C-alpha cells in the first residue's frame, strides 16, 4: 500500500468488510509462495509427526510495481484450537525490508472463543496506530509511540528469516520489535501489540544443505532468542535469500517442534 494511502485514516474495520486485507491493487499471480508445515515430537519419541497446522504465504507486487503485499494464513482448523489467522503486510516500495511494513491487517477466526477479530496496524508520523474490532462490538482505537528502529513482525514464519538476519546485524545483535499478541484467544488483549526485545546471532560452523522440494538449498543456522524461543532453538535460513527454511524449538512441556518449508515457488529460483 502506498504511503499516501497508509497515512489516511483507514475505514472502520468490519470482519466482513473487504477493505481488510484488500488486494485489489495487487497482481493476482504471486512472485513467490510457499507453505510451512508444523511437526511435533514428544520428548521420548525420536520422530516428528504432522500436526495439521500449516502456514501458507504469497507475495504480490502492486499493479504499478510501486510496492508489494505479503499474505499469510496460519490454518489450525485441523488442530484442537480450530483457529485460522490471516495477515496482510503492505510495503510501499519493492526493495523494502520485511521488517518495515507500512500497514498490517489481521483477521482471526477463533471458534473456541466464539469470536472473529479484525485488527489493523498502521504508521502515522511517530505513532503506531492500532484499530481492533471483535464481532459486532464497537471499534477500539489505540495509539503507541513508534521509533524508526522498532521492527514489526506480522506473526508469520515467512517474515522470520529476513528479520532474524537483520537483528543479527544490529548493534549487539539485539532489537526491539512489535508482535501481535495471539497467546490467549479469549484475552481482551488478543491481537494487540507486544513490545519485545529479541536477540539473534549466526551459529558459527553451522551450515547445512537442505532438500526443499527436491532442490538442494544451502542453509546457515542462527540463534533467535525472545518470546517463545530460547537458546535451544535453531533457525535455518537460506544463505542467499535469508528466507526461513526450517527451525526447531522445544516447548516448556518437553515437546519438540519443527517447522519446515514446502511447496516453495519463486521467480528467483
């Protein structure tokens, strides 16, 4: 979305309103797409099994090639949560970092909580503005101070690789970032911003060749600490594009999780 559009006040958010996640000014055919699959293994079992949770993404240029949009959907409809969350991140030029969207739309279908929540993050001067709506309740509006060095993570795995790389190159390998809070579907704070510090650094001597869709991809390992991730988590980034290919982490209950990219298509491959 162009900056001039982002700087104007968005329309009132309605989960049925097509202005949420609007892609009418973007090309139908994506220049890149893929899907992350979530796998899980109990501490006592050596192998991973599919959880039914997937996270697809597609990147679409604007019709006039002045910017792009990344759409990503986390589908846990086959999981016990039955939830589905979609985000749209809008960028005002083609070379923009994934960590600096000018606007992020979020739509969450949460059957367990009996709610549909829509949310919009957008930047105006030195403010991060957030509009949130739950079902047919009145629109909520929040304003937060914003600094140019504050990174924005629109939840999904497709944003992680470039963001991890950027944090690893920052001073002391530490950056503060904004992440929508989706920890508790019934919370009154659901989808509102969390301000968190994250640390990242490359793990020396940790390179690997991974087979993604029958293609050999050179990957480099990174540590990314903060939020749900500790020093035991390992993130494998494509050495050239910095796209996240795979990561492993251990949950507090001892379960081991792995998320792996599949069905990746890109104009550059």
